[in-house]
C-alpha cells in the first residue's frame, strides 16, 4: 500500500512540474507569437481629433476635399456624409464653400487621413470702404438734428415703480 501511494505521489509531482514547465514556455513564446501577426497587419491608430482655422485655398466638390491654409501650413481634409457644413445657423454643402472663405474645420486624423466632422464658414469682415460709406450718412443725419439747440427738450418721464 505504501508503494502504491509513493508511486501515485511521484506521478502527480512529475505531472505538476511538467505542467509548470510548459506554462512557462508558453508565456515566453506568447509575446513573440503576438508580435509576428502585429507586424504583418499594422494596428489601426486611434483617431486624433484636431482643428484648423484659416483660409480655404482649394475646394474639390467631386472628390469631397477641402484645403485650408492654417497657421501651421496647409491641411487637406476629406468630407463624407457625416460632415456638417455650417454658415452661422444655416446648413450648407461643400459646394457652398469657396476659395478665399475663412473657415474653422474640426477633423479626425486616423491612418494618415484627415476626415472633416464639421466645417464652419466664418462671416467675412466688412471692408473698410463699406464701413466708411455707412458711417458718413449717419454723421450727416446727426448734424441737422443737433442744430436747433434753442428748443428745450422735455425731461424724460420715469416709469412708475423705478
């Protein structure tokens, strides 16, 4: 009986040591095996959200691309069905964007491609000449109104409760 127990215990210990040895070999081989398939098919990088503000230098409505000249250089982005183009509160299309427009583009960069999520067309600032023309008539209208200073204006009545 003692011989049988001794043989069974030695067999159990032998299997236990071999199992531990095989487990250690698999752990050592696992990173090497995982690295080989990863080299064949490059893992997709996470999409990075970015933003560029600047002037549109080129628009290709057929290819759905837009090139914006920003502070750090030109950025070419492509658009898709999910891209929204806005001018103020109005929804627009890529065809409404013209070269020379000031825009702000939110896009994601993944796998070397820039895909626009939102394009906002900024209102063009009024030209200096137009602003002077608008200011000049306003000044002319004020001059005649200020001339009759003889009449006293009635004091403004205050609203009740104030």
